[in-house]
C-alpha cells in the first residue's frame, strides 16, 4: 500500500528482523502489528486484504498436508488439529448441525489487539483454502464476522461472493455439510503421510503449556455454552486435581483463566460489534445482564457500557 513498515514496527516495540527469524511471531505481536498497519493506511478492511493474500501454499507443511488429505473434511480437521503451528493464540473448529456445517476461527489469547482484524483475515484465508480444495468457483453460503458493519461492505461481498453477516459472536464460514465428504482431487497418500510425520516431529518439540491448553478449551466451551472444569479436564485427558496442580505450577488457576477468557470475549464483542449487553451476557453464560455488568465492573473497574463508549470514541 506504499507505506514504510519501519515506523509501524517501532510503534509495536519490535523491528522488521523478527520476520527473518525461525521463531514464530507471537499472536499478540501479530495482532498489534496488524492493528497499527490498519490504522496507518486508514483501511477498514485491512484484515480482509491480508487474508486474501494468504493461500494454501502459504501454510507451508500444514498446507501440504491439507492439499493431500483424503477429503475436504479431513483437510479442515488437519488445520484445526495442527493450527498451533501457525498461530498459538487462536483455534479452528468444525461443527455440523444437520445439513449445515461451519468452520470457525476464535482467538483465545486474552488482551490481544486487533481481534476483529485477526478474524476477518482468518476467514478470508479459510475461503482461499477451501477454494484451493474445491475449485475457485466455490463460495460459502454465508459468512459471519465479529465486527461492526463497515460503511462499505463491497470488498467483503466481492471477495466472499456470499451474504456477509456483521456484528456476530463468532467468525465463521457456513456451507453444506456434504462438502466435508468431497474428495480432494489429486491427493497423494504418500505425501500426506510424510507431511503428517514431519508435523508430529515439530509438535513434539513444542514445550507443554497447560494454561494455553485450558484457554483453548474454555474458548471452545464458551461458544458451545459449556465451561465446566470437569469437562475441560476430560478433554485434556487429565484428572481435575491434576489439572489444578499443573495450573498452580504455572502460576494460575482454572477460575482465573475462565475469567480472563470471558473478559477477553466480552471486550472483543463490546468493542467490535453492536451486540446488546443482554446478547453478550447470554453468550458468556451469565444469568442476566446485571450479573454480567457486575462481573465486568469487578474485572475492569468500569461498567461495560462505559467501557464500550470509551473504545468507540477512540
């Protein structure tokens, strides 16, 4: 877009050399850089533009595994399973409800900047990925984005070629469930096995982080309206007491992570959508809006309505 990236990296507290290292850029830093770049260029759909330029090939070894998966469904499941190799701080989920399927993207790292930009970037990337697997004429039935309706939605409808619903609680593509059973043309099982073996080797070298795992499972459970500690422990295949001990060793507790996760989602929905307090409190499983307001005030020292006004005034 004709801008000098150096000042953006300076404002983010880093430099362009981080892009030349083998270490992955942190999710928080990626969000900050994206938010600063969007502000610098004054482009409301900056995240969409970034996502449009990300292809299956851009995903490296994981892209290779997906390209040679047996079906579209197993390709998306591979992305969901190994997504940490790309972004440790967000998750991909596939859900089926009758004849309708959704693939969603949800950041779970608390206090991350540019969440709405992250989400539209990811959904655009998912669209490119599915077009690579299904043919360039493929379109979703519907697109859901957790951001305010832009003044000009043409860039979104033009790229997705589908109805785009803004101010949603999740970022997702909606499509017929039968698509998941479609075979991937040209898939090579030998290439698939090789890619999966190398991915497993990379993952084995990643240090264990129970706090991060709990955040991920809590984010998923909140979307599904289930945040019980015992269920998270079962999903992690460990006992509740063991989970508590491991979290204590990492300097945190289940309640603390649950509150951080709820607060992160609340802030994102307050800042990036026009969902009512009643709708947000329902998403976060509060019994009533007053309970949500009380909790938010306890966490931040201010009421959610006042916090939203402050964010929208920026």
